[in-house]
C-alpha cells in the first residue's frame, strides 16, 4: 500500500503562503513566507522527495494527488489549478 501524505498550502496574507506536509496526524515538514503558490509547491516537493505521493490542497480545497517528481516539474500548473479551484469553491 502506497502512503500518501497531505500537502496543505494556505494563504497567510495577500502576498505570502505557507505549506505543511502531514501524515497520520503528524506534521512532517512546514515552511512559510513564499511569495507565490508555485514557490510553496516547489519547496514542498523538494522537501518531500522520499514520500511516494502527496494529496495537494489549497486553503482546504483538494486539487489532486501527485508524486513529488511530478510537482517539481508541474509546480506552476498545480499552482494555477490551486488558484482556479479556490476561485470556484472557496472564498474570494
């Protein structure tokens, strides 16, 4: 069975983002102060290279499940999807 960790990205304010990676109720990695969603996704992916998969959510809205390698390559597309899903399902 493949273990999938949760990658939660959140907006701190209009220009700063935070990420936290957790599994089974424990925080494995976290960092903040990123100026773009894309930068937060990329940093998290690099920190989580040994984790088989990450379920990515932005402000509580799940956007998909990816391998860390996929996130490194597609971090800009994933960031755009995060913003798009939030515009549909989240608060403006």
